C-alpha cells in the first residue's frame, strides 16, 4: 500500500436565506430538494493521517452532529472510525472496529452510526462513541448500506452454487436484529453495488452482465 495522507474537505453551500446546510438523514430528505445559491467554497481541511504513514481512509457519512470517516493505520493495521465535530472541524474520538469500513459501508443517523465489514455490521452510539451492538452476517460480504431511524438496509453478497448473488437485508434498529431478507439475484454481485432510500422505497443498483466478456 502506498503511504498516504488522509484528509477530509468541508465544502460550504448556502440556501437562498444564506443558512449553512449539512447532509440531512435519508428520512428527512424530500424530493425535489431546495436549490442552492452562492458560491461553494472549502471551509476546512482536516488531516487524518500523518504524512508518510502507511494507511488509508475509507467511507464517509454525516449525521448526529459529526462526519464519520473510516480509517486504517498501517498496511494491515486495525480499522476504526473517527467522528469529526461539525462545529469545530476537529477529530473528536477514534473508535476501534474489527475492520476498516470502506466506500458505501458507513451510514449515520441521529440514533446510531452503522459501519460494515466482511460478515459483520457494527453499531456506534454517537453519544458515547462506543460500539453498542453487532450483527453477524456469516458467509457473505457487505457491499453497500443505508439507514434511517427505523431500519438499516444492507446489500450482502453470498455464494449460490458458485455464482455470487445479492440479498438485501433489513436490520430493525429497535432490536438490532435481522427483520427481513430480500433476494436480489445475480445482477447484484458485488460490482459497483449501491442502495438508497427515497420516494417511499429502497432502491438498489446492480450490474447485468451479458455473454460477451466485459460487457455490462
């Protein structure tokens, strides 16, 4: 792994009343959203890793008053999440996890911050910055996730007779237990998967492969 210096950029944008906005939780979003005016600008640069130190940065999510960033120290070092205080642009804590949550594997709400690694979903209490629950998902990887106050929606990839196949798993945030599993088929197989909440539905993006090699 190349030595990198992890950094987060905060970019300010304004509504017509010049009130700064953040990233609302999926449950609070409406469609279409209000237009933004003014000129966006970088308002902060927050270093995450020291220059020359091996490691990497993973996914990012915003909620519960912080920006939550996946972090790995060292080429095979422990994974963690660091909350960045939105009021001060400073790292408030470092929460050790089983593994680093990479792209699309962090979802933040006011009630909990959910991070995923292979076969495991971990819940962080944003009030205490501690892991308060774990949901095991044996024999499958997690490729994407989203959440609101009621549920966490996780795209998982398992093996169906030698063929990767996707399943959408719903986690009840009241019990931290699996509430439903929806088969997605071979089109959701771990390649550029994505999941979003909106318009009263859960939307999952997959890729349909054709017989010709490398044709999507």
